[in-house]
C-alpha cells in the first residue's frame, strides 16, 4: 500500500529569534543587563582606542599610585595603569568565556546526542561516564587538568571544556529523548526519512535553541572559572592583562594598595552579573511555567 | 518500593561509583605530558638508573597502563595512596591533616547558606515584588555572579586592613599555640587539650572565610527557595488552607514552606560541589590549611599522588553527600521511592 505522508515544514520562526525581542523590550532589568554586556563587548573590541596607556607600559616613578586623574584606577607595583589593564582584560576574558562554553556545548551536544540516538549499552556507558565526571567539583577538575597540561590560556580553555561537557551531554540527551517522541519526528520516520536525516533535520533543529540558551547562561560562569584558574596561577603569564591574575597580584598589597585587586574584580562581577541576568531572562521566557507566574 | 529497598539500590551503585572515581582520577593524572619520574625523584636521583628503576617498579611504571591502575587500586585498598613529592609524607596522612579544616569551613558555610538563604527565599516569595523580594533577588544574583576570591580579598581589605574588625588570614592567631592534632578540628582539639581560651580566636578566624565561601550557595538556595515557594503558594491546598481561615503564619510555615523545602534539599547536595570548588580559592585567599590549599599546592607542583588523593577524596565526599541528600529526600517525600 502506497501511503504518502507529507511532512510539513515548521511554520513558525525559530524559537530564539521569536523570543529575543520580547524578552528585552519587556523587562528593564534585562535590557539594562544586555546594555552592560554590549558595552563590555564594545570595550573589548575597542580596547586599543579606549585605553589611556599601553597594557605593558611601566612607569616605575608612579608605581602603586592610588586612583588619580592621570590613573583613574591607580597603578600596580610595576607602575602599569590598572584601567588600561582592566580594559585589555575584557579582550581576553570574553572570548575565552565564549570559546570555553562553545567547545563544551559542542562536545557535550555531540556526545549527548549520540547517547540519545544510540540508546542501549552505548547510552548507558556514556551516561555513567558523565555521572562520574560530574562527581568532580568543576574548579578542582579544571585545576587538575590545567595543572597537568601546564598553565596557559589554551590549556585553561581545554580544562573548562573537559570539566563542563558532561552537563551539556546530559542536557542534550534529555532533549533528544524528548524530541524523539514528537509527532513530527515520528511522521518523518514514518515517511521513510533516514535516521541521519531525521536527526539533522528534525531533532537537531529542535534541541539547538535550548542549548544555545543554556550556553549564554554559562558564559558568565565560564568567565568566573577562567578568572579562578588564573587567580590560582593556572592562566596566562602575569604580564598578560587578565582579571583573575590581576586580583592575585593585589593579594600582597591589601593593606597599602586596595585598588590593585578591587577594579578587576568589579569588572568580573559586573560582566558576570549582566550575563547571568540576560541568561535568566532568556530561560524564563523559554519556560512557560515561569512565564505564567 | 520500600525505603530500605531504595537505600539498598542506591548503596549498591556506590562502590561502582567509587571505583569509577579512582579510574577517572588515574586517567586524568596519567594523561599528562610530563614525566612522573623526573618530577617525583628530582634531577639528582633521576640521574641514577638504579633509583629510577626502583621507583618505576614501586609504582609499576614499567608496566602497561591498565596494570598500573590495578597496582594503584591494590595499594589503595591497603591504605597506601603513595608519597607526596612536595611534603614527602604519605598522601593519606596529608589528607588526614588537611580534610578537617575544609570540612569545618564547608560545614560553616553551608549552615550560613541555609540560615540566610531559606528565610530570605521564603520572605521573598510571600512578599513578592516588595523591597524584601528585591533584596532577595539581588542577593541571589550577586551571589552566583561573585568571584569568590575577589570577595575574600575585599573582605580582608575592608574588615582586616581598614577597620581592624576581623583577624588576619589563617586558622589561628600566629601567637596562639596550635592545639595538638587529635581530630584536626581546631575547636574540638582545643577543647580536648583544655585550651578552651583559643576557641573564640578560632571562631573569629573562621567567620570571614565561611561567609565568603557561602556567597554562592546563599545565592543558589535563596533563588531555589523563592521559586519553589512561589510554585507551592499557587497550589490548591494552600488556597484551601486560606479558605479555612487559617492564619497567614500557619499557612506559610506549615503548609507552604514545608513542601517548598523539598526541591531545595536536592539543591543543597548539588551546591555542596560548588562549595568544594569555592573552598580551593577561598582557602588560598585566607591561607586556610585545608584540602583546597593542598590541592592547589599539589596541582601546581605536579604532585600526582597527591592530586589523585585529593580528587578521590573530594569526589567521594561529593557522591556520599548526594547519596545522603537523596535518601533524605526519599524519607520526606515517598513519591520519589515510588517513581
């Protein structure tokens, strides 16, 4: 019996682009947070234009200067301008945070999808492995990995990726399992679409929005983790302007030069806070139960 | 399923998890480009072929990796986690000395998070959109966005360097004689040694690091408690209780808060992992002689026996805490066992 089933294309625009404008026009807090994130991104892009000095320029005669009109955020023990280094720090932290999360999400989605699609013993093995990885507190796991690989930006990113992919794998697997039960997926399968096509065309497109949203929620967290690793001496070498290592440098001067550690910390806090608010707003918009209340 | 069967099933998985943890720690610390022989023995001893051979044999480094792992497991089963390169002491003894300080810090931080987070979450929910709610929401947002090491540094700048209200970093005033090591918990050891006078000093040193460390879990617990409470307040049985004319307090505490606490219990277990992560950075800021300081010191000096030891202990503690939390959840909510 020949039966033709026509699989209709999804009529609505993708979830993300439908929600984005609404989220930010409705809540002033979310809009404010988005503005702060945008400002930081602009600062990172335009750092060489904005920074009053060079990030490595030393002025030994003006070392440990408190905030003045010449040095708004003061100077460090080598006479480097802290405002300049905070501005340049954004150039490092933002891409690192995004890269670490993107890599973790990519790897996790891949592994989690394999588990969700393959089912059976493969799924069992993968999910037990993620359980194990999740038993290690993130910073400790990342610390072990980046210590083993050696300090440095690239290795810190790899460490965060290895520490974080399991939660994405779990999330992606859950989404795949849910998507598999949807009618349009069943319809596609009934229409004779291959497993690969069903996955690429119908499952992957469904699970991508929530994963992207989870990722935005995590960028702030990744920036914090990177700063923690740097603070512990597992990030870039000390001359590179990085917020976590700048705070570490301030540790030895708490009773004479409070400004060394204060401003880089405020930078991390403001960016992480804004990213968390943006991520939260997106998540609330996605979760209809929360939206209703 | 009865409660006993549930606990039994969960407990059966435990040994498998623990062995898995040792395997993962082993893989992580052996998938390293650096040579453990050179790092462990130092240049002088590494130049002596006999010493190198003996070392390799002792740790089974002359054998294939799977066999090395079994040797490690065998040694571990006999209470031998190897010798730390940095302290030259058995790792087990090092862990025994560093664990209590971290437990002290983590427990204090968890207590603070519960004492602050739960009431704040509840009040935030029942007075929705009020000033208290704004404060509660801000606290939870700032808490989860806060770089803990920076907060630690700032509290030291303000409360120690500027105001002089808090003592300096460390577990005790350097001029105070440390009580002899019995349990490792300074307060307990001080009481055992009859040095009750140093207890206030010990508690004063604990206050700032515990508060700083709790910032993240305060944020998580406040947010979770608020969300869960809001959900419960919309339930039919709360409306019924209100219709019966029960007082606001009784409804809030007896009907709503007790049920709203359920999902928060799970979060408490999960945020314990965040607490252990935070302990590493908090301990380095406050010169706190715990597992975090030890982990940091061993990770940066490629002290692999020590790193594996810390990894195994921390992950096991985390798994055990979550087992206890899940069982507690099953005790208070029978639906979990049925599912």
